[in-house]
C-alpha cells in the first residue's frame, strides 16, 4: 500500500476557511432575517381576528343559550367588521336560526349553508345566508398557520442545502413574497 502525502500551502487553507466562514455568516444572517419576517407575519395574523367572531353564531350546541341571551358582543364585532349587512334583518334571522329546532340539528357553518340551499331558504334568510357564505369562503387562522408553517419548513430545508448566497436570498424572498409576485401580471417578462 502506497500513501501519497501532498503539501497544501497555508494560504490556500486559510482562504477556503474564510470563504466557508463568510458563507456561514451570510446564511446565518439570511436565516435570521427570514425568521424575523415569518414571526412578524404570524404575530400580525393572530392579532387580526375580528373576522372570526361571525363564526360563533353558527355553533349549534350554543343555539339554546343564544336563544335565551343573544350574543350581542359577537354581533357588534361582526357588524363592525362586515358593514354590508342590514343589521336589524341579520339580528332577526340569526335569532330565528337559534330558535328553530331544524337548525339545531345541523352542525357547522358549511352544513348550515347546505341546509339553507337544499331547502331553498336563501331569500328568507338572505342576510344570514350572505354571512354564512362569507364564513365558508374566508380562511380561518388555523389553516393559514398550517400553510405558514409549511412555508417555514420549505425555507428551513432550503437553508440546509448548500447554495450560493444570492440564490439563497432570492428564492427565500420569492417564497415569502409569493402573494405579491402572483399579483404582478407580467412578472416573468420583467428584466432587470
């Protein structure tokens, strides 16, 4: 067995260490920046919850207590956020939904929406129907948080891979600012 020994000058080893150190520092700074953006967006998301109060009206186990004491605080928050409704009509129809036994057997806003559609009650409960449609189409906080954590996982995996600093920053920022990019109609045609 023959062993070959090669002499590597110290300045080559030092420059490789310096490049490796610079890359690690850059990646560390980029990952901290990404995490900071993510934490800020999650905090903003959880502070913004007024649109969720409307969903409390359609929790069927609470209907008996809502019949006795209408949840005025939820109603006021809902009207404050969704100002498109006829307040008196919405309140009257919500009280009727809470009072009727047919509605108590239905659990959840989506099932209540199906019940109203299947029984052709869209005109009778027009304001409630609009509110249920809004609730069914908006994303609730849990689903958004799960998507955000999935994005964080992709970024974390991405950071683990060895890449050039410019590409790392560009792809990470594209992932974070995906919604802004989707709004730009001619993003792929733009050149620097």
